[in-house]
C-alpha cells in the first residue's frame, strides 16, 4: 500500500504515534513532535499527514467514546500498523546507514 520513502514529517508523525500508544490523536501527536523534536507544526499539517499515512496503510484509526470535556465529541485515535512499523524501520535504517562511518561531527560551529 505504501509508496516511496517517508518524508521527514511522516517519520516524525509515525514516531509520535508509536510513542503515544493508545492516546495518539492529532493534538497529542503534534504536542509530542513539538516537545521531543523541538519542531513547531501546524494542526493542519498534522491532520493532512495523519490522513496520508492512513491512506498508505501505515496507520489505522477509530473514534473514541464521546469525551465530556470536549462537549461530548469523540477523538479520532490512530494506531501504527505493521506496514507503518516496517516503513519507519526502513526509513531509520537509511538514516543510520548514511551516518555510519561518517568522519565528521554534524554540529556546526561557525566560530
């Protein structure tokens, strides 16, 4: 179902869903990325990416029970599927392969 390598935001979203477990919905995914990666992401970008990853078969979703503090609205919860785990592992393996035996420190000090 998936197609091509993962983009940067797709990789971050899959990792955030994996980290959040049963509590992975758009807001918690966005918060996880902002807190751990230090990257500000719009809600719209998160929704679009979650939908794209679901269409690729990397994520599945279901609606939660209505939540009282949300005025009785349900949340769309996401779960990492085996194909998503595989795509994520392949993407991380590519990065690891490129970093392996690199002779330089990637931190840049302009001084």
